[in-house]
C-alpha cells in the first residue's frame, strides 16, 4: 500500500522515447493496417509471405538467423534496428511466423511497432523520471496489441510471457 501521493517510480523496460498514449498508438496502428491493407487473412500461413514481400518493397527487411548462430535465446526472441528497418529473428521463429503462429505474429508485430513508431534512443539525459508512455517496449507491445485487436487475430496464450526487444 502506498501512502504518498507521488506516483510510484516506473522502471523502463526499453529506451526512453517520445511519449505516445494509447490513442496515438491506436491511430498509428490503424494507419499501418490501412496502408498495408492488413486483414486477419494477411497473417495466415498462405498469405503472410505476401505481406513480408510488401514490407521489403517498403524498406522493412526480415533477416532470419540460423538457430545455432542466434546466441541470444535467453535474452531476446527477436531484435530490431528501427533506423535501418531490419528485424532479426532466429529461423525457428521465422518458420513459426510463416505458419501463422500467434506467438510469432505478436513478436513480429512488436518489432514492426518499433519501426513504425520510429523508435530511437533519446540522445539526451533528462532529470525527470520516465513514465510508461515513454517506454519503447511498452509502446511496441501496445502497437502489437492494437493490430491484433483491430484485425481480430488469435491472441497468443496469455501464460507465455517472453522477452523480446
Ligand atoms: Zn521491443
């Protein structure tokens, strides 16, 4: 129980970025769904390859890394370089994505969130405490959940909480 009126300190999971509230993120997710003409069928095993091609034509690339070269299984399920537009994932996750697996789709949408929300580390330090809405990881999760909700995709099993960056 907290007895002070001060908000509890928020521990950032990711980089501190420009704050976006759920309404902003929902709007951006909606624009992306429209631009790429996304629907529930887009994420089926037979169609996801078309979306991946479409992304590549728009400068977003997925690099699947051989499982034995993916040294980060304890740290990350996927990685992203938002400035370069590159998403890196181990082959087994990439294969799951291509089978339309809900967990792999959410990981993929999370990484796309980092790209479409234009995440980059802030270059200056601030003496004010960070808040949830400035956390790049929270924003990317929120983006993924917005798309999943809008397109009525099958959610991943809630008991599985994996780390991905
Ligand atoms: Zn992330």
